[in-house]
């Protein structure tokens, strides 16, 4: 999903529209129940559908996702619509709220909270963003993401497609929100430990267990696939790469793998043949890079999230607690740095009766 960019390239509309603009709007507005969808205004496109800007019955802006089906999969509409409707009960500041799900003969409409300020990739890698986003802000976004995943898991929901493109950023104040629940799974009450078998998600962020089937050929995984994908998302925020082709330790390994291999595949193959799995951070990091103390601490948390053994990964609650600790420590460090700067400036001068005397 690729929503429109943050305020960097949004068009500004005045309070009044010309007659010509009104005519264009009227021609492009599609009525879907109590909603009016602007088919001319596309906010994003993804593998599952197109997102348009829309208005609810009160005239408030919302996002409308249109998912079209073909004759081959039209029989899935009732099942998918039912799963999406279950997600309308979710309400959290780090989750894009789903207001309504409507189904037509060949289409499902999902009406949700509008966050038209871009996804995580746009926000972190935009032309004007790269040099202006502080480490503290990135850490805050990581905490937002972890809180969203913790909320989902505490409500027996598994996202199954966590990646930077599925995290939207809302400005003023800056906050990250998980979105795109087309692959999501709402577990029934009492089934929080059950395994799943559907092969979903985005290849580059899939956990090793997606590539390790049972002796009978079945695929089994649990909700900690979200933790693995979140770990790679955090690493992407540091490294600014989407991990389509991992950096390998030796030229021999690189020659043995075809282009398009992912970290999950590599870890799975090493486990399958009894080779010690390569740690994700070591796979992706440039060995010459000397990261900051903060990011070195974050990388240690990422290692806990991306363990090849699902049962050894940190829980979402663990990640939230660790990031809270790091955020608090970083805030203290920032304040101490600021205070030291002020003290340094003030130590240069003594103010007496409105006059200034240099004492250095």
C-alpha cells in the first residue's frame, strides 16, 4: 500500500471551489450506502485494492478501500468481508480504525480512518525528511508500532503483513499507525496459541518458518511472525533498505543464492541443514558501519525479535517495555545535552543589573 505523501506534496484546496471544480467532483463522486467516494482522488494502490478519499454521512473525510474480485475468487467475498467486519471493534491510537465494511456483488468496500500523510517509507526517505528526522523521533515511531502490535496480539489479532508500507504516519503530532489488515487473522476466543497454515505476507519480511514446512508438507506458524516482521521493519528504519537481497558473509554464499533471496529464506536453509543461523543484524549490516550507541541498543532488541526459533522471540509486550526504557533514557540524554549547552553558554557571562560581564 502506497498512500499519498505527507504534506510534502499535498495539494491545497481553498475554502471555495469554482463551478468547473464542482462539476468535476460531482462526476467523480460514487455513492456507496451512506458514503460518497471520490473515484478521482486515489490515495494509494496495493495488491489487494485501491484506496480513495471519501466522505461519510456527516461530511467527514474517510478513506475508502475498494477490493474487486474476479469470477475465480468471487466466492471468497462473504468470508473475507466477515473477517474484516470483525476488525471494526479494534480501537487504538496506533491502529488505523476500520469504521465499516460493505460488500457488493463483486466488490468489498472498507471505510476507515483517513491518514493521508504518507507511509513509513515516504516519511523516512522523503527528500525533505531524510535530514530532519531525529533519532528520538525514529525511536518514538518504533514504540508506536510496537504498541499497535501489542494491542492486536492482546486482542487475538495477527496482522501477518507488517512492513514499512503498511505503517502510516500522521502528523501534528507525529504518530505511527498500523494499517492494511487484508491478510489479518482474528483468532477465535481461546485460540490464541493456535497455528496458522495460510501463506500470506510480503516476501522480504516473512519469517523463516514460512520456508520450513512439516514432514507432511504443511505450513505452520504463530503470531510471533509479526514480531519477526516488526524487527525487520525496525532494521529498515535504521538501514533504509527493504531486504530484497541480503548482504552475505562470503562471495561463495552469494554465488550459491539466486537474486531475490530474503533473510527469512537464508535463515530457514541454515536451520534445515543444521548450520548455525546467521543473525539478522549481521546479515544486513555493513561491517564497517559504526552505529550510534542508541542504535546499537536497538539492534540488540532486534536480535531478540528475529530469532530463527519462533519460541525464542520477544513478545510484543517485551518489545514495548524495552523501547519505553530506551525512549526514557534517550529523553534524559537529550535533556542533559540541552542543559549542558545552556550551562556552557551561561558560564561565559555573568549578568549584573542588566549589564553583561565576560568572566572567561
